[in-house]
C-alpha cells in the first residue's frame, strides 16, 4: 500500500530540475506560513477577540443591570448614556421572547466568544447575530418583561486588523519566491544548455557555440562534455580517414582488374569474375558509408510526405515488378537530414522489396503527437522473433530466414538504425499484418 502511494505521489511530482528546485523552496515557505498563521489565529486573534468581546459584554451587563434596577425607568436616558459613553445603540423592545436562532457563520470565532462572555457575565437568555450586518453585531438580552437590543460596531468586539499581518506575510513570501525563482533560473539555465548540447551532439548536430557557464560544478561538467565531444569527433575523423584511405588503395587494383578483364575475350568465367569485382566495390562503398555516417549533413525542415514519395519513386525504378505503395501519410514538417533519412528509408524498403512482392508504407502521428511512426510492411518470409534485434548488428547475415544468397554487406539495417537514432528516433522490427516483416521507424515530431 505504501509503495502504491509513493508511486502515485511520484506521478504528480514535476520532472524538470527548475520546478523541482522551486518546489524545494516553496514547500518549506508554505509550511512555515501555515504554522505561523495557525499560531497567530489560535493565539493572537482569538485572544484579542476574546478580550474585546469581554469588554463589550461588560458594558452591556452594566446597562442591563441599570435597566433592571430602574424597573421600567426612563429608557431614552439610558439609551443616550449607552450611545455617548459606550458608543453602542441600545433599545428596549416590548415582549418576552427572543427571535429564532440566527445562522452561525463558518468562522464562528466571534459568535462563540460573545456567547461565552454573555453567558458568563450576564447569565440571562440571549440572542446573537454576527452575520446579517457587515459593520455591526446585533445582541439581544431577555430582561423581565422586555428585550434589550444592542447594536455595537464589529470592530469593538473583533480583531478586524488581523488580516494585515496575513497580507504582509503572504506578500513578503511572494516577493521572496519571485526573487528566488529569478536566481534559480539563472543557475539552472547552464544545465539546460548542457543537456541541449549533449542531445544535439547525440543526434549528430555540431555544437560550436556551446561554452561552459554557471556554477563551478556545472562548468566542470560542461568542460568534460566538450573534451568528450572533441575526442569522439577526432575518433570518427580518424576512422573515416583510415577507411577512406583503405578504400582508395583497394580501388586502384580493382580498377586495374576491371580493365584487364575488359580486355579479355567474353566468357562465363570472366563474367563471374567481373561480378565478384563489382560486389567488392559495393562492399567498399558500404563500409565507407557506414564509417562516414551522416555527421557532415545539416538538418533542415523537410516535408515527410514528399520525402516518402521520392523514396518510393526511386524504389519503383529499382524494383519495377514490386507492389510498393504509400497507404497513408501525414503532411508534417520535421527537421531531418534529408540525404541520411532517404538512405535510411531506402535501405529498409529495398530490403523489403528484395524478399517480398508486396510492400506497404504508412506514416502516422502517434496518439501523444510527440512522434511520427513510419511502418514498412511486407508479405515476405519474415525473420524469427529471436533474431529481430541481432539483424541490426553490423555485418550480420541471416542464413535461414528471409531468403539467402542475395548478396549485400550486412550493413543496411545497421546504417538505417544509426541514422534513425541520430535523429532522436529508433527502429523496431515485428511481425507484419501482411504476414512478413514490419519495420517501424519512430521519429520525433
């Protein structure tokens, strides 16, 4: 039970660093406010109201005692004395009954205080109304043969200036929170910039304008990120340069072999050797493309539906007999590296066309509108569930699924996954509704 409560509470907690830090400041201030306000209301407000009520009731008790001693004397003179001396309006009404009990307000501090004091000092039947009038309190005391009605100002029996303390307390706390939020945001902004720079670099974008800022700990983290970024870039450049050099060195003898083969008379053996040479060139191009990645291309807003149509048109030229069609799409403008994403989708669609006659492509927006899902379904033999993750490993080749001996370097899916993750997305494989394989590309919207 405690675990479920903790989980439910965690779901309502903010996830960002700034709101969490602000909450750390707000919660203690609010608790202090509640504690101080409770003590003030419980001690000061109730004590002051009790004393004011006691003083007013003492005046009322004196008037009632004088009235009963006079036994029906001059009521006007007594009312005039009460108005001049005690600043309250007193009238003596004929009758021997009090009105029905008045509604007790939600905050019954004044009503309770007056009732307690009247019962203790006067000891006669009474009626109190503290809610009908805004500035006055109506008190009625049952005397022998009549009812004494007293209208006194509310400020005489009630601590009406207590709200000033609450206003000052709340106002000062609001100013403190505002100043704290400003300084806190200035401290958190460098952390947000570091997170944005790391996210952009993880997606393949360069961050040349990022500089360390903020507190010393944040500066150390930013400096470590810059050093890591430079080491990764240097490693990629060295790998690309090495593979480019190897590719260049291997192209030279391959080119000589092609020239020599072209000078030989045509034969079945020569054609087989020429096919092997072409396959070696394609393998070199694949290795080099995998090593280069997509770091050199800049992302820009791209219409996804137009990109899909271009990829499908290119697929029709390569696979004229395949039934490749776009069943659904969205007119979304998202930031993409066009050439890299074209290569990613082309690898997936060409892989489907190589093993299936029917390929359906669909692009839809997710239910939370944060991502766009591109699904590529085919009716081919599919891939065993146990190997759905392994096929993304570089140079991995399936032997017993999807058709064997179709050539390739085993880098197509690895390159596609690398490009998708470089855009902040991912690729997942599953069983297709058409009976074959479904490749789902998820991209941030």
